[in-house]
């Protein structure tokens, strides 16, 4: 099935059944493929500390072979990232078309600096279905500070407008931090004025350079307040929200909040970026991260190498990795996560647990248990989650 038919099927399933992408258990429905570590920025929060290219990054033939294996494993979508993927633009164009030919939905994350009308048109023609572009503040100086280069706010806004003008779907990614938290309403209002209808809110995870600015991570009070505010916003706007950075259960929490409040969102909280599966943290269960040199991680925020596609097949890694199989058994979780009634449907963020404790099975220090209890989100009722990728 080509991606056109697949997207049509997905749209009908969303509208008629309220469901997103679906697949068999332990199938890598989504793959995040960082095509290069090279970047034209050195963002303060970058989880891969991107700047210089790796000396041994995969070539086109190797990447295409990996995509063949992904297709055989049941992958539905590939998100190209970096570094800055457009520093390998021709590589991206060939791989996007190859994904399209194999019935895999191709998307991309970019900082926006290299997106001109010509480049955007090339990406669209190659089959890219959506592009994630960051706006981290409505105050240009704040955005530029986080991105570590003056002028990036203006270029990101220009890239967003360019993609929208060409009818290329844009998902704005935005970092929610302690000091800029209060401006979130203005930020969403600004994005709406640009014509943006999908926003992915990132919660900082202490990985890569992000470890150096963890004093800027939201407090728990801010995190819960943000979730409640986004849910309320859904009653008055057509915008769709997700939360990345270890909170993939946001869509289900928000849907249950609507039920208990007797409200209804104007639009479904699920678009093409929700997965109909009753599992929260999907690291190693429905998702993996492919690094520029062929290393495989359970998640881009969980930097534990489980294999390399130059040394063994991707299929063998996915099916036989000890780490991946351990992650798939939630009974292996420790501490509060291991004893929690939401263990099977949430599981905590394994990346954050690893970054904070050194053990990927330990307790995630960011816990939404109390919120879910207050909002009557039953573990048995959790049926979907949102992509948590970088």
C-alpha cells in the first residue's frame, strides 16, 4: 500500500473510530533516523550534542537496505533528523522517495535555517509528509539564546511560513522551560496566527548538552499546569497538541479529562501522529532510533547501543537484543514504576530514568500518577499515545 492510500486509511480510521496508527505488538511502527550529527547550530539543549559529522555515517545503499528491513518489520513512519538533516539534502530526498515507494510515511525534523521555497518544494515532491520546525519562544532573543545563534527565530518563522504556503504540513516543536513557561499562551497564539495547527511541546530530558541546563527543566507544578492548560485550549481551538520528552501519554490524559469534564475538543486529539496502542513509553517496543553510523538505540533519549546494522541485520537486532526484550517486559521495571498500577500503560520515561539514575529500568522521577488519578484516567482505558521523538 502506497502512502497516499495509507494516509487515507488513517484519516478514515481517525474520523470514524478515533484511532491513530496501529500495528502488531513489538513492531517498530516509528523509526527516528538521525542521518547526520553535523549541524549548523549548537543548541544548548541538544540531546545528541550535534555539531560535527561522524566520520563513518551511512551511505545511501546502506540506508536503503535499512529501510527495506524496516518495511519488512512493519514500520509505518520514518522521521529523519540529525544534527540538521538538510546538510545531507540529496541523501534525504532519495531516502524520502524510497520510503514513499515502500509505503512508509516519511517526515523530518529541521531547525529551519536551510528551508527555502525551492528546498521545501523538493522535500514535498520527494514525499515528505510533515516537517517539525522549532519555535522556543515568542521573544526572538530567547529562542536565539537556546539555539545559540542570533537570527534563528526569524529564519525558523520564515521556514514555517514557506512550508504552509506550499501546503507542506508543519508541526512546530517547542521547548517548555521553567523561565519561559509563562509565555506559553502567547506562544500558542503566535503559532496560530502563522497558520500552525499541530504543536509538539518538549519537556527537557537531561541527555547530551541538555544535562548542562537541567536547572531550566519545568517544575512538576508547571508540568501539570501545562497539561491542564493544553487540554482546556483544545476546547477553543483547532490546534492539536502532543508532548514529547517523556510524556507520550498526554493525548490519552487529555481525552479522559474531556470525558470527566463533560467537554469535547473541536478536533480529534489524534491526527497522523498518534498511535493506537495502550502503552506509554514506546522505547524498544514500538519505536527505535537509528544513529548516523548505523548504531541502534531503543530511543533517541536512551543512548544505549543495542547493535549496529553494519555488524548484524536490523531484524536480528530488533528481535533478539537483550535490552529491547527487557524493555518489552514491564515486570522488569524497578522502584515506583515497577509497583505502579499504570506500569503496563505508562512505564515512565526510560530515557529520563537512565539519565537520572544510570539504570534504564529504574523509576522515572517525573511522574504523572497523581494527575491521572485525579482525572480518573483508568489504566485499562489507556488506548493511545503520542510520538516521543527527537
